C-alpha cells in the first residue's frame, strides 16, 4: 500500500514451493495422508493447485478446480481452453481486452514469461518435492496431471469479467457466495439508518490487505478525505474500534474490526463502496448494485478495477500519489453522477438474470462429476488439451513453411546461378 509492488515475481515463485514444502512436511498433513481415508472427489484452487496434485495421485480420485482468480486463465488453458493473448489481459497488468499495439506486445510477453516460469516451477521445484513426499515411486508428471482436471468452476461471468469461449467442462459461477442482505446488528443499523439522505459509504480493503497496516501518510489521507464527506463512513479497521485509532477520528466515521459487507451493500442507505479491487468485493458491489471506488494494491486488483471502470460502475484510483481531494472527488462523483448507479444496476440485472443460480450450477456439476466418477470424454476437449504450446500457436507449421520457402528459394538461386554459368560458358565457346 506504499505504491510499490508488494511482492516480486521471484518472491511469488518462492511462495509456491515454500508453501508446498511446508504443507507436505507438516505432521498433520502426514497423519492425514496415512489415515486410510478415501475420497470420491477433490476440489482444488486453480491459482496454486500444483502441490495438491500429489493428493490427487495419493487418493486416486478425480479432481475439480475452483478458479478463484477469475481473470487468471492459465489453469483453463492447460485444459485446452483458448486463451488468445490479444484479448486476454494478463491478470495483474491493469489492461482491458481493448489494447493498443504496445500493450498487446507487453501483454503477450507477460503471458509467455508466466508460462515459462510456471513450467520451471513445476519441473524443478514442485515435482521433486512431491516425489520426496509421496514415496520412492514418486508421482506422475505434474505437467500431465494438471491437464486432467475433470471440471472447472470458473469465478467469472461475461457481465462482470469478459466473454470467453470455454469447453463444456467449464461453468461460470461468479457470485457463488452472493446473497440477499440480512438484518444488521443494532449498532450498525443505528449508524447506517441515521445517516439521513446523504447515506453511508462502506470502506473495506478486503481480507488480504490490512487497512490497519497502511503507512501513516496514507492513513492521514483517508482520514482527511472522510472528514470532508457529508456521508457517514463505516471503515473496516482490523486493529479495533474508534478508541484505538492513531489519529483523531472524524465524527462521521465508525471503525469496525470486521463488517458484514453484503448486508451493508444491500442496505438502501449505503451509497458506495471504497475497495481494494478484489474480485469478490467487485462481484458483491455489482450484485447489490453499488458504485465502487477501487484502489488496487496487488495481484489481480488492477485488472479487476480496469474492467469495472470500463463497464462504468467503478472509478479506479492509484494509491501512489493519492490525495484527500482526489479521493473525495471520486467518492462524490460515484455517488452524485447517476451514470454510475445506472451502470451498477444494469450489471446487477445481467448477473442475476440466469436460468439457475451460480450456487445451483456449482452443486449440479459437482454432483455430475461424482455420479460419473470424473468427467466423461465428451466434456473434455482432449485434442485441444494435448496440443503443445508450439502446436497451439502453429509454430511448427510456420517453421516448416519457412524451411520449405528457404529450400525452394535456395534451389531456385542455385538453378539460376547454374543457368547463368552455362549461358556464359556457351557464349565463350561460340566466341572461340
């Protein structure tokens, strides 16, 4: 939250194998693996599923992915789903699907670099860790196992993320967790209902970003901004309530250690959400038709904020260089400009207008995979799944054509040279 990348690419790679090693060496994990239990199905997170593939091998069970980072399509691409780089923004790039030439070049390079790093991570770190943890015979190739997921519950929806072409083994379940609001606690209800016609603004940086850990300078920006608002503010502050706050808190601000975000967003007196740009918060705001001010921090936050801003129901701000006036202006604009509320309501209707709810869809497909003990072949695009990266991009065909073109041109050049020499020789003979 200081305007710097919170984690380097190298640290991100280290995280993958350090967590895997720590998990598999934990006594509770070892006890679980040797407990003799059996499972009909395993559900893995698509973002960091490689280590858990050892459990898939150990229990000899089919597995499904829940791709929680909806704009990260690499797990789906491994199963044969198309991921055209030209219209698939890299999940932490901040681009939308409409990119200029330079953005497409940078975006494609980021995708290819990520694929290469993923291959290196699986081949040289995760594979040895799994081989060590699961006995002398080890486990099959992690690269091969990651292509055998039976089904993917994709945390996305065309109304909120992007329209994509999926194989039959993918179901979009964005807002799987969304629900109508429940009654607030008495103190929250009293605070929100007493906000008058101006309403209340909810401020939450999610569970992965701790507002209480923000730099003092940024905290003072937030405090100064909220003091200028006519609305009341409920601020998720993990260190405790108003009495523990470092600065003098404006009278219109109420701190809570934890807040029922959906219940607040569904309250008619709540007029906007200030968020870090997390995907679940983005979905909840759209579900409850609330304009959002997004302050991306890391990972997919930039891409989420860029998409929501492009759809017209959010305003994206940068933490670096943020001032109280900019934050106040963005909040006031999101509340007072009817376009933002209209766009939020429009996307809420799109999201809700489905034949069955995301939860019902997830339950159906989970039970379907259980009934059939894995995905039947007709759901899996085996031919697409088994294509290598070189075959997918036609690089082998292009190489063959280039070699053929070179051979033809080289042959034509040699024939031309031979013909020229023969012609010169014939002329010399005639002259003599």
